[in-house]
C-alpha cells in the first residue's frame, strides 16, 4: 500500500479524538436544579444532548451519589456538568421537561442507582422490570455483581390510550423470527395506531457492573460484545476513552486501520438493513439480492480479520492483529464488485412504484421531533439534521479524510433508505481511499501511563446507527471504577416510538426495520 505524505520525521500526531478531547471543558460542578437549564441553553444555542451518567462516588473516596450531564456545543466541544447528591436523598430536578432527549437516560439512572429525577414525566421503570424489589439498585457500590435479590410481586403497568373504539394490541417480547426480545403495545382504532409503548430490558446483562474492578484492557471485550453488529464502533469508543485517560498515542497504521474496520462495519450493516427493509414489505428479490451482498461482505471480513463481525481487532492502544497485504488486495476486488451490484440493487428498489409507494410518507419523523428526542445517525440525517462525528468530532484517522455526509428532509422510510444507500456508497469510497493510503509501521502502542483514581474521559464513535458514547472513570491500580455505554440504539428507540402513531399496525415492521436498532446494546 502507498505511504502517506512524509511529515518531516515529526513525532506521531495525536488522533482527531485526542485533539477534540483537549478542546472539551473540564467537569464543572453545578447545583442539582441547574443541570436542566444549563443543558437546555447548550441545546438552544445549536448544540445537542450527549448523555447523562449516574455515579456512585464511594468508589473514588466520596460519600454520596452524583449525576453528570454532557452536552455538545455547536462546535462539538463537550460541556460536562456534574451535580453531587446526598446518599440519603439523591434527587435533582429532571432535565427531560426541558431536554426530552434525556428521557431514557434519567429513567435508567433511577433504576440502576436510585437517582431520582424529580418532575420526570414518566416515573415507570425502564431497565429493571417489575419483579425486581423496590430499593434494589445494582450499580451502587454496595451491591455485589452476583447478587440475586428476591422477586417482588408487582405487575407492569403499560402506557395505554383509552376511549371509545380504542383497543390494545400487545406484540412480543418473543417474536416469530430470531430477533431479540422487546415488547410493543399498540393503542389503536381499527388499523390506525394512536400510541406505541416500547418496552425493552429483557436482555439486560449488567455489563457496566461486570466491568467494575477489571483492568482497563480487560474490560474492553465486555464493551465490544454489548452488541454483535456494532462491535467495532463500541470497541473503538472504549479504546479511545482508555487512550485519553492514559495519554496513549495510537500508531498511524492502527489509526488508519480503525477507519477501514469502521467503514467495513458500516457497509455490511447498511447493505443488510436495506435488505431487511425490503423484507418488511415482501419485496423478496431485493431481500435476496442485498442479503447475498451482505454475506459476501461478511466473508471478506472473515478473510481480513478472522471474524465475520470484526470482533477482537480494536483494543486500547491500537489493534490486536495486523492486516495481511494479500487480504487487503482481495478486499479491494470485493469492494469493486459489491459497489456495482449494490448500485443495481438500489436502482431496482427505487424504480419500483409499488415499493416506493409503501416507503413514501410512512413512519415520518419531523426535524423538530428528531431534534427534541436526540435522534442519531441515519434517523437524524433523514430528518434534516446534519450530524456525523466522523466529520464533526473526528477520531482515528478521519481528520485526514473528507467525509461526505448524506442527508434528506422528509423523515420517512424512503428518506432513511436514501440516506442509508448514499452512506453505503460513501463507505465504499472511504474504504478505497483508506486501502490506497494505509501506512506501514506498528499496529499498537503500550498504554503510556496509569490514570489517577477518579479521572474520567468521554469518547464517541459514529457507528452504523449513529453516535455511541463511552464514559469511563479510573479506579485503583488502573482498573475501571465506572463505565457507561450509551449506544446509538439506546438513543433512537424513543424516536421509533414517535414515528409509529398515525400509521397502520402493519406498517410497524417496515418502520422498525428502517431504523434497524439493536436490543442488546440498548439493554446492555
């Protein structure tokens, strides 16, 4: 592969993520009731809500709990606002009435840590289901990871619409296919949906609790395996958080290879998701054609890395294994063939009047709704929000690429198909460029230093479904004190629920597939 331009023998250049982190503000202590107004001000100025993290300070010498709200300004710079809360009464004024995108974050922190967002519009549980007893909060430091509390005798109360002619249609949590469990309750009149109540958490594995006390490197596989089809995005976000904490500079070849792996993950996901959308309307020729392309890409992944889903490649400091030159040359041939066939498959899709009549006007998410709920990735860009971390807050070697961000305005299934298809072709272009310019050299560097107890970092990666963020705090002896993964799917599930009302019940599979979110990395 061709070498990149010479840098005059200068020291290795820090990644875009490291430079972005250097611009971020320090953690700012604020009063509990000031969190919401401060985040709302950032969002109103053109920024966006990133995440909310609940904390138990007793692991780093504190006495109570805390909550940290993170928002990105218009320039991508992160504002980190933290409120300390007494252990006896860990309550703050809810952010959600001012910033609806914080809705699920606050409910999750209440379940797992007992941090109460006063005034939250939905006091129901999110992660812990009704059989968990009251007062049990598994992420608190005094709760053992292997604790199994007694089951409580309580029942789930769904949100339902009532009125003349309204009926309830429960679907799941067990479904007819091989998808993971999720319960969807439709309130409908005839076939017209009035409200969708989505309930997940059935495959909650407690990954964040399991990470506590592990060495920083040893916790990486937990994050990577939060979701099978977002393995590179999540592993990269975690690796970058560790690298920021330890001041580690990743070698150029590893930075460029991370771009390659990230785009391979995006490409096979987008191709497969387009095929799944075809399956949602019974367009079987499209399903078969695109499914075959996805399989070809997965086999190319296996040839290149030894794993169809690219697991086990990205680690703190770089990569585990170098990329074979012969496999890289074969990959280029595969990409050329896939690009031609993908273009033909998309043409057949958009030229079918029957197909497009089902996509146009279905599952509309307006720009205002996408903005309010914090939509990410394809879901955001199809509704007119021009956001992409690869360009806005570059990491790995993305600062050396000119990433073209696809967009649309209609916010319907057709718009999400358009954006996904355009992004797939952009991934093909970026992959060819990365292959042509991939430098030689080392593939990993040892972690440069051990972080101080209580130091924390935040890192984000633009995965196939949008931006996934990792919040990481160091404990004693280079271990994890607190790890939080906010996946793009977690952020986008409330957007799916907002896209369904007004549509027909049989439209739901199509709408759901146009987002194609993960259950596992939402539940973790």
